[in-house]
């Protein structure tokens, strides 16, 4: 689990429980986290994000424009119209795309690995919302990456609520 495991090991050993006392009435015994779901597209997206962060402003503009156009066509294709503002996410599509493309560090993890790691460190998972992973239906190749990797394979976050077990 690499550097993310080191980070969580540090957080677990150096905190009473991250200040989530509003859940526990002051005891701070709960931890809520959300981590990107690891899929076959994760490495591909990591490379795109690294490229976006090291490239010049002109290329960033082109990448954001192209992805905005792609997602707009996806919205139209799915009958959602030209929704440039997403009320559920509370932001404009372009803001969301810039946030996604530029978002590093990007260290996706398998749902079960996160639960095993935290349980090994004295926590019990009391709630888990998994991102749906849709098996790609397109043939391998260029179109596979364009349509499947860009949108459809469940790249969202898995959400976890852990409770510190009594010692």
C-alpha cells in the first residue's frame, strides 16, 4: 500500500481519533474517510494527472476544454441537456474538471484493503459506501480508453466510517 499506508499509520498512531467528536459526543472515536476506488483505469489517470500538473498553461487549457466538451456530449447523449452547473456537486463542470485533472496526490486503493488496514489498527468499519465498478463493454483499444477510462468505470471515492474499538 505504499506511502498512503505510511500516512495512515502516522495518523492512527498520532491522533486520538482525528477530531470527529461531533459523531461521538466529544470522545473523538470515529473516523470518516473517502479514498479513490482503484480500477484498471487508475494508473492511466495517474499519468494524465501528472502530465497535467507539469505541462504549460496552453496544454492545460486544451485538456480542460477537450474533457469539458467530452462530458458535455456525454450529458447530451444521456438526455441531461447542457448542464454546466451540477447542483449535486455544488460546482460548475469546468471547476470540477480542473479539480479532477490537477488533483494530486492521487493514490487509489481497493475497498477491502482500506478496511483490512484500519481493522488491523484497532478500528471497526461501521459504514462503507462503495463506488460502483462497471465492467467495460467496449473493445480494447483507443475507443476503449476514450469512453471507458474517461467516464464509466467507477473512479469515484469509496467512503468509510470507522469506530475505534475498546482496548
